[in-house]
């Protein structure tokens, strides 16, 4: 039996319970349905959120449910929205999400990309008028199920200071790229183009810990080590590569800009500071970029699968920096965490569980998440 | 008249001369032709090399000419090679470079990508059996001339330590993405997925300066500040994001891995340590990945051009970190440097000029580079 591994460990453990994954999914889906989201669409959103929790990306998991139901309540998120194809060619489409749930829009946009790539080899679907869609990697993995390479980007609310500027001007604009493999896990690169996601600063604030200098700057451009100052004084996260250009900060900022151009400017969605939060009154108009490449159109699939296994072996066989070091393939930690949590349950902070209970009451839905045990 | 700006300033100035750009191009082309490269192909290579010098990326400029002529002499580079399409679909092609000059192979591969994108909207061309191709941005800009977004990647000789490992295991594997604009310059992101390129370490070594801790590690995994130790003891460059995972080093390493999978594993080219140097006896078998997106297939071109100008204005208008700070759009510095050097000449180090003279003698070609003046 595979070893138990979790990318993120519940700390302190006595503040968490473990819940059964399928019951969590059904619950989230039921809450969304109560907010007039169709059953099919509710199931998609629930699967994206719970997959994030399974993968150890709790910041993007069910703790965000409230954000989406609030978005529906304030009228920013349209629960009935259906994707509309604005323009298409043999290998491209521009789609409008109708300000619906980002997960539903992104899922369906990637399905279009997959069908087009099946026909012609490679495809791009640009998405405008969407919302925050959770983890980018989820949609990249859709392509993997069809023997394809998936590439997914989204722009997002401005939190990052562009190089040589202060203040929040660009999103953490993540890039996800996934590749099928012969043996699981598939390769899944999924990363914000900033040094860290904002969720990490929130965790440090909660735990009263200082953040390393080089993660964030004050509105005056001073490096910050107090996470609360980052959050309350509207500090900005630094791009991957950090402050200035000495360690490549302009590369991280440049990648964030490229994502904004592909997701916002190409599609006609918002960009930079114009991208709104899910719960703002004004529609968020988030943009996404989806790319699918049908591997078999370029090279026999079995050859590709042999080569990628060889590559994984190559990386795993590199000389470790220390005795205790572990060498990871992108996506491997998330995958092991998912396998572990399917067996022993998803750790949910008691405060989040309470919030979910409140959601169930608001929605008039039975609170039937199956708690397996306290983690402590 | 536009102000004079150079991304890299000749230092110390008295070691440099300025040469006229077209005469440099003709000279490089003539030398390559003497090595049995066709006139058409020689002109492509010369243009790629001189464009790098014009853009202030001297590490990839004419100082590399010797590397390519040596590659031909040792038999690794085939001067007569023609690109062969191995497999194709409506929007994809896998091509074999026949171990020819990387510049020629990449140029022609991108031309195929552009034609396919013109027909169907988006295209991918995978390239195997190529060589070092110089600056990735050159090929991305080919797409821009056709109103397209270009994305270009290449793997390269191993110089970077993958996260949690020591030694040189992956290339600096650059990514270039370019976008047309209404007003020049086009947006051109072009960056190695490592903190810095190896050329920067060489410059610090030459100038007897210490490098910042966080650029490179020793074979034992110690951070290095002596550039000579990096070069002579086979130290490794760190991925963008630096050492370990605290500042996102795993993201830079993950991007390098994604580039290796797209360029090496997808195409059947070499990857990791297997990628050979241009002058090694064994064929390098470098792999490239080319993507072109025909913007007009997704959105009216004039709308896109309006939006991207707005975006440039947005970035340029952000609050500067200090009075002296300048905010740059990716590609802007290189473009201004190019405009400047077309007017006042390209600075060439006297040692490089001497090397070029030696090349002319070896090739039996007239040494007719037009020197404009000493830079001091």
C-alpha cells in the first residue's frame, strides 16, 4: 500500500476534522443547487473545489464556497449562465462566460478545446466574462484524460506589484501545463507567476509568524516581514524572482503580463486592476486561456509515453542536495496528497466546517458532510 | 529624435569599437557561406546573430559565430541540412532539423507554424534534431509580422540545478512570447527559466566581481559568490525563484521541465544532460517548440491593437517604486537598444573583433566589417 503523504499538514491538528470526500462533494453541490445553479453545473464546481482540497491546495478548496454563493447573492455571478461562442475557426474559439461561475465556464471551454484538438491537432479557446475559476490545474488535467497536453492560464484580481512599481497592479496570474504519462501521476505544473499565493500570507498571519523578506512589499516599496501589514495595508506580493531585476523579478512580472495579455487583452476580458472580485457588485470579467495539443498528431502516443517515463526517471535519479531532500516531479506532491486524502479524509478546519454549516442553513440544505475523525 | 538607450553599456568603453550593423551582417553571412552553408541559410543565421547584438543580448550575438563554424568543422552541424517534415496534421507538424544550424531550422519551422495558423487559427510545430538557435525572441517576432502571437521554447545544454538537487541537470530553457502592437515596439517576453543566463556569470568573472548569493550553487549545494568557482568547478545556475522552494525555485525548475517536455520529450529530441553542445562530436539533438496564434481568428485585429495599446499605457502609468525607477514593457529595452545601435553602431569587444578577423582568415573571406569608431 502506498505511503501516506500530505503536501500540507493540518496545524495545529486539534483544530481540524477529517471528512469523507464524496460526502463533501455532494454537500457543496447541494448548496450550489439551492442557489439556482443547475445540478450539472453544481457538480462541476463541487468537483473543482473538493479536488483542490484533495490536492492540498486548501486556499482554493471548499473554504471558498461562501465566496461563490455570495457572488450569486450580490448578483455578480449569474447562476444560470451558459457559455456562448462569440467567434470560432477550425482550431480556435472565443467564448463568453456570461458572468457565470468560473469553474463551469472553464470546464466547458476546455471541453471545446479538446474537441477541436481532436479534429485538427491543436486548439486555443479564449474566454471572457468569466469569474475566478479555482485551480488552473483542474482544467489542464481534462486534456490529459484525452491523451493531450493541456495549458491553462487565467488572470485574477490585482495583488502583485509589477517590477519597479508599488501597489497591486497585476494578478497572481497562474499557468498550468499538464502531460499524460504511462504511469500515474500525470505531470502537472500549476503555479502562480508570483513568489507565493496570497493564501500563504494569510496562513502566516493566522499563525503569527513573520514572512521571509522577499515575498511582499509595502505601498512605499519597503520589503515586509509582517504578514498582517501585507494584508491590512494593501501591501503587494512580489513577482516570481522577487524585488527588482537582480534575481529575475522582471521575468515573473513579464510572465504575469503575458498571462494578462492572453487572458484579458486577447479575449476582451478585464486586466490588471480592472479584474474584479467575485463578490464585487460589478461583474468580474475574468479572462482565461485554454490550449490543447493532441500528442498523437505529433508523435505515436506509445513513444511519447515511453519517453516521458524515461524523463521522470531521469529527474528522480538526479543527485539530491542532501540526505533528507526529496526530488519532486511537478504535480507529484498534489497527487500523493489526493491519494492519501481519498483514504483518510480531507482535513477541514473547524472554523471552515462551521462556515459550511452556516451555508447549509442559509441554503436550506441538510448538513450531511461525513466527519471521519478529529485529526489530533 | 528618439533618445539613445542601450540595455547593456560597453564597459570598459576603451575595450570596444562600434561597427556598422549591415556590414557586420554581410560579413557573418560570408563566413558561413565559406563553410558551405547556402547563401539563403547564411543570411538567416547572420540576421539572428546580429539582431541579438542589436538588442543588447551580446552573449547570443556574433561572438558565437565561432561556435557554429566549429560545429560545422567537427561534423556535428550539417551545413547542408534541410528541414524534413516527419508528421503533420492541419494545425501541427513534427519536423527534423537534420542536425543543421539551429537558426535555419527554427526560422523555417516558425514559417510552417505561421502558414498553418493562417489556415486554421493556431498551430504547433515541434522540432527535433536541431542545434542551439540563439535568441528565442527572434522566431517569436516572425509571428508578429503576420499579426500573430508567437510562442517559442527551446531546451539547451544542462546548466541549471533542478530543485533539491545539485549539479547541472536541465538547460536554461528559455520561453519567448510576442504580441503585435499598434505602435512599436511589439511586446516581446524572452527569458531563460533560470535566475540568470550563464553569460552573466562569465561577465562577472571577467570583471573580477562577486556574484550575488542566490544565482548559483557548488557541486555540493553551497551558494556561491565567486563566478570563477561556478565556471571552473561546474557549479550550477539556480532556477528562477532560486534555491529550494521558499521563493518559488520549484516554479522556475518546473517551467524548465515543462520546456524540456515540450521541446525534448514531445518531439523525440534530447533532454536534460543529453542535450549536447554545438561543438561536441555527437549531434546535439536540441528540440524546439513553436506556437502561432492568428489573432484575427479570435477577435477583430483593430480591437486587439486598441486593447494592447491601452494595456501598455496601463503598465507605463503604474506608480514607480522610486523617482529614478523606470517601468518597462517586456521587449522595450531590447527594442530601444536596437534603434540606438542601428544609428550609432554595435559595440564589439576588441577581442571579439580579433576573433572575427581570425574567422575571416580561416574562411578566406575579406574582413570588411565597417568600424565606426572607438566607443571611448
